[in-house]
C-alpha cells in the first residue's frame, strides 16, 4: 500500500509491494528527499529537486566521481542489482548510453547528511519503465518551480545488458535532450501542456481514468488458444499496451455463446473454465495501472457455422453479404442469449474486470436486433423502437442481477449501420438516450458494415483521420454520460482536437496501437516522429482465417511481444540489403540495432520499394508515412542508402527486391507492347509507350491500383481480372473503395477473364466460358506479380499486397536476428 501521511506535497510513499500512485507536482522542495526519509528515497530511486536562481547559482551536491559512460550529463548510476518489481539481479542502465554500451558505471558512495538535503537535478521519469505509465515533468531554471519525478537517478530498466529494445535509441536521445535542456536553462514542455484536453482525468461509471485515451477492443485474430483461452502470447500483447499510459484498456470481443463464434481462436467467456486465464490477463493489465473492461460479443448472422457447429442466429432470416441465411431466433433462443450475456458478465467480474461492454455494432447480433433494416419481427422483440430495444435492455437487466447493480456497463453503438432503412444518425441518438436511461456508464460511437459501407464509410485507406468524430458529437449532444469516439485516430494531435472541440469526451485508439504500443508514451514525451505509423493498409486483419494473430507490416513485434528481442551481434558484419521495400528496410533496421554495418541498395526502385510506388496511387498517399518512418529511423542508425553497390564488399547479402515481373505470353502481341506494372508506376514508361487505350491484366490489388493510377492520369483503361471479383487479395473495404475510385475515373472492369490472343490490338478473351473481344488497346500493362528472386543470398522478397508484405517482414526480422 502507499502512504501519503508523511508527504504533504501529495506524493505517494514507497512500499516494496506497490509502486507509488501519485507524484509531487507543486512543491519546490520535496519532503521525501530530506535526511529523515533518505532510506525511502534511496530504496525507491525516488526524486530530488533543484533550487536555482536566474543567475545560475545552485545548491546541488558535487558531481559524483564516476558517472555514466558515453554521456556528458554527469548523472551517476547505482551499480547494484535492481530491487524493483521488474526482476532480481538485473542491472539498470542509463538512457544516455549508446547501444553498444548499455550498462552504467558504479555510482557515488552514500552521500553525507548535508548532501542528502541538498537538491539534485530532477529528470523526467523514463516512460518505458514497466509498472507505471508515462509522466512528463517540467524542468525550469525559475526559483522554486521544479517538480518531483520518479527518475532523478536516471535508472532505466532494461531486460538485460545484451538485449536490444526496439525503442532504446529513442529513449537515449530523449534523456540526453532533457539533460541538455536542463543544463542550458530551456524548459521541457509537459504532457499536460502538449495535450491538455487528452491528459485531463475523467470518471466513467465510477472508474477514475487518469486521462482520456482509451484502447479500442481490437480483435487479435488468433492470439488466444483454439478454445478461446487467453495465453502468454495474448497477455504479452495486452501488457505492451497497458504499460503505455492509457486511461482505460478495453479487451477484445469475447464470445458469450458458442453459436456466436465468428473467427478461429475467438476469445471466450462462455464458460466458467475461462475465468482463471481471464483473471491472469486482468492481473497482467492492472499491474500497469489502467482499469480494464471486457467487450461481450455474439456474432449473430455473421457467425461462422463451420466454427460454431450451428446455424447462425439472427432476429430475422435476412442474410448478411457473403453469408448464408441465418435462423430466426425463437423466444427460447432469446431467453438463452439473455442468460448467456448475463453469465458472461458475471464471469468477467469474477475474473477481475472493472466493467463490461456490449457490442451493439459492426454487423453482430445486438445491432441486428435494434436495426429496422435487419429486424423485421412482428412480436414483442420487433415492430417498433421499443420492441427492437427490448433484447439489449433485458441483457442489461440480467447483467445487473448477476454482476451487481453498480457494476459498470458500457456499449459500442453506431452512428450508421450503412443499410437502407437501417440505423442512421437520428436513430442512433434515440438508441443512445434509451441506453443512458437504462443506466449505462459510457457509449462508444462507431459504425456498421452494411452493404453501403464500401460506398459511404470513410473507414478505409485515404479516408482521413477521426472519421467518426461527428457521430460522437451528435450522440454527445443528447446524453450526459461520457462518449468515446473511434475511427482512424492515428495521432494524439487529432485526438486532442476532437476532445478539445467538445465533440467527444474520450478517444479510442485502435490500429494506431497495433502499429506502435508506445504511441501514447512517445507522443507525451514529444517524440511523435519516432512513432511507428499506421498506414491504413489493413495488413493487421490478414491471416484471420489461419489464426495467425494480429500484427503490423511496419512493426512485426506486434503479436510477438512474448518472444525475446534481438540481441547484440557477437561479431559485427558488413550487411548489404538489395532492395528498399519494407521487408528489406525492416531487416536493415534490426541488423543495424544489433551492431552490424548495414547498407541498403535501392536496386532500381525509389526508397521504399513497392510501398513507395503504391503511395503514388490516388487515395493511397498515406502509405508514404511508412517510407518516411524508415527514412528517419535508418538515418538515426547510420544505415547507408545507395542506388547500387557490388556485393563483393560485404560479408552478408540479402535480396529484398520484388523479383522478376511476370509477363504473359499473348499470341499476336509484341513483347514490347506488354509493360510491367511497376515500370508504369515508377515512371519508366512514357506516353508514347502507353498510348491512350490501355488494358491492365492482373487478379489482385496490384492490378486494381495500377489501373486506377492510369485512369487518374487520363488513360482509357480496362481492367481484366481472372477472378470472380477484382482485387480478391485485398481487404474488402480497400478493394471496394479502389473499384469505386476506378469507376469514378471512367475505368471498366471485366472479371473472370482469360486472354487467349490478340489481333491488331483487339484481345480475344474468355469470360465465364464465353468468347468475347475487348479493345482495341494500344498496350497491355501486366500487373500480375513477380517471380521471387532466387540465388545464394538470403531472400525476403518485397510484395505489393499488405498482408503478403507483412509475412515477408516477419521473415526479415527473424533473419536479421540470426545474422
């Protein structure tokens, strides 16, 4: 327990069993740094203060005889093994040391009583220290204006002296920068000053949140076990985000009944057997501070019969797009589901969750009941608004009975379900008012994925940021309970604007936290340029049916947090990476962090490889954030970027190029008239090569986006796709949005097409067993793909499709750990 009785500044005193829960922020002289409390201060590495004047006079103690290596800050370090809760026998290291020198030299001997009471310079607490969230503190030269902080001795936790953390260099630079600012008299801008609206505390359903930044309940698609149990990998994923300084963690959709199972390895809360592992998950999250709630889920008409073993259930027998017709629920089915949600909430409370959330969104069971377009029942669970709301309200009542009247219940609702005649914004406001009347603690406002989503939803690549903020603002205008906004919040700046403008009370970060779990801590430290960006590619959703688990094309550590990080190389080697696509750049980053001397050869494509070419496609410009991130990161690591270089100069060569373009052989077409798609996007094919009428041949998103690029350039383009749908390898929203953009540019699509021959530019094609002609065309652009490179080198081929690239990036980072 913590004890503030002897700390009039409001600061928590140290206990070996628990870290402090409050910091002194008002007093220039902290009472815990006095001689009488030396033991407490020394044991906890607490804080000290600086008293200085505008003239620079200081009463600080003399600089210790030995200080950190590789730094000029002069800060001493304790060389004893750490006694913090992070583990025994681990040696603290200084954030100012280099990657090669990770341990600190012995610190000073025990100070004299006079030096104990004298002030020492206050340093910001390292944000990545496990067990606490990031807190930024001011360092100024004004008399009596400094603040207490956690890390006055700059003891920075590291897993081991040989482990290279992904954010170590960033933290080192930050520590050096803060030290330089303090010595020069410059002010360090606090988190509260950078993001004043986001960092204000708020109370939600009796839970006091330290700030207004929330983790959205994102499905992890395979991290739990096959039976839905949480496991070490699953817990590690949540722990990485729990320690990031968020105000609230919302755990992903948990299946309340087997009939609602919607993907493999679906997290489960449908049986008491789930409680022990869920309790371990809760303990893992809570030891880092934030409250945690569990989202309760039933897939309804989009549940998967092959996984559940039963026909999907829905209020009415209306099929969702791409799914079979569900079974209309009987009154007995409804009673069973009400009980299932209630029992799931009871289990959540027994496991230690601070609340539960009803998923009344996307296309799932509860949204189907409240939507007029999906619920056409004529009994007491349909007909009118009151009837359609009866099912979710009965669930709320049953949760109260089983989990307690005061147990917080929230809900995710929608501003639109994107159905004709379904939930619109006015209807969503009506739903929000009714749920507030029922006593819900908060509302998270998202959107559905009905048949009009591809046309109308901005939740896709190029859609912008904070895309559902207006939905949240509309709901907030009719309720008094806290409202959350979600939807493409990729930076704290966008979230700050939404909260400060009054559109929402809290902001839920989703894919931005998949890309970088340290989004919040880095941003609060003023290190936004080091954040791994979300580029909206939807690679994180790939592999759902194979239960590969969530991950990120720019951050392969996501979903693999339980694995040991890369270790420093035993023998630094000269490494050449041929190809500057994302797999090659990630390999270069990891290899350089391990201490290798790395050179990247662009090999005929712009820096960023295929990702850089994709950024030239209209609507996909945001993927360029990925190449910008690698450019900054590799420059920091002193990785050389060249056009090309002989491989003989290097110890190891890795081929990270896409490979050789696949070019079809079409009788009657000169090979000069078949142009690789990458040549078009790279600018190697001019107008005289392309002509005005172009046929683009290819089955995937590469062909679709190449066709869109040409159509936007004014060409008359026809896309010939071999499959029943174009761009079958892409996420549905991206494929659909690209098709709409292509059509808006006057493009035409022919599916199930096979090209047999050509005569005078007219193609003989087969479509669904019928022979047709298309054209005439001036040229054919082949956007089929690449034959992967082969040879004696290591190979991590670049790829256009984001999920394929994600798999290659994971291969690349594991290869880099072995070099």
